[in-house]
């Protein structure tokens, strides 16, 4: 595979290369592009990370797709490969409808096959603002509900903290960009958003967020407090996003 795959562990690169080769064989000329995105694309894959892939197709042919079921299942089991199948005609609408997700993809992507389908496209400010508010509000509501369900068990609460990292960091990156501020990476963006708030109360919480992301575990009793802090931080971010125009 290309030099981008050198950023990945050998075991991940081997499975990913095999899956892309299978996809190229299965879809043939219908396969326009294959794009790796997220932490794998920037060479920061962790043991708990998914390997995220977009396959851009001219059309989705069930007969051909059926032949890719077993390779996808195998790759998911081996490296947690999550594949999105997107028609080339759907790219503009998808970027606009899922503006926060695709704003992050535009920052962190590697083209593994074909032309870059996102080279000259980005979500409108209006779409990104609307989607940012929606994603943050959804995150807030979900955190409240899952705090009640999971906060009594440390391992479940720590896993929830870990799962919060990705969307909250992506939202922080989008928030800074919409405010006209540099957004160096999702992780650093969240740290920057937190640092702009009074006091230094979120520093330890963000350290625990990173630890949970790495290990899906936290010291006994730490996860419930971290969840409440992340809920408060998400609520503040939503307030800031609502104030933007």
C-alpha cells in the first residue's frame, strides 16, 4: 500500500491492505476511492481505536457487495474496521448533512485508492453550526442517561468516558474553527477549549479522558466524576455553539 499505511502497525496494515485489495477486486470500476480517516490516518491508532474507512462507489451493487461480507467481517474482528459505503453522487449531501464528522475527516484522511473525493468540498458554515449544536445536544442527553445507567460500575463508566472522547474532541475542533481559532487536532482542540474557561478544573478530567481512551480503565471511583465534568464541558460547548452565527 502507499506510504500512508506505513503510519500503521504491521498487523493493522496487513489486514487493511488485504481488505482494500478485496474491495478493489469485488467492486472493480465501481470503486472510485478508498479513504482512511480518523486516528489511523494520522498515525495515532490506539489499541481501543476503530480503523475507519470510506469506500466511495459509483453504485452499490448487492451482488458485488455480498462478496465483500466475509472480508469485512474478518477485518472488523481483526482490527475493528468500520467501513462506510458512500456513493459518489452522495458526497456533497453527506458532507453537508454530517458536517462535524466530515469537517474532522477533511483534517484527518489518507487516500488509499483513487482520487481524493473531498479535495474541493467542505460543509457550509450554516450546516456545520447546525450539526455541531445537534451533536453536542445529543451527546449531553446521552451522557445524562448513561451516567444513571453505568456510573455505579467503574468498568462501564470508564468505557463510557472513553467513548465520549471522539465526538467531544471532534466538536471542540469544529467549535474552534467556527470561532476563527486554530484547531491543531481534535485532542488539542478540546484542551484549548477547556483552557479558555475560568480556572484549571478540567485538566485532570482531560488526562483521565486520555487514559480511558488508551486503556478503557480508570482508577476506582474516578470515572463517575469524569463523566459529570465531561457533561458540564459539553454543555458549555453547546452554549458557545448556540451563541455563534
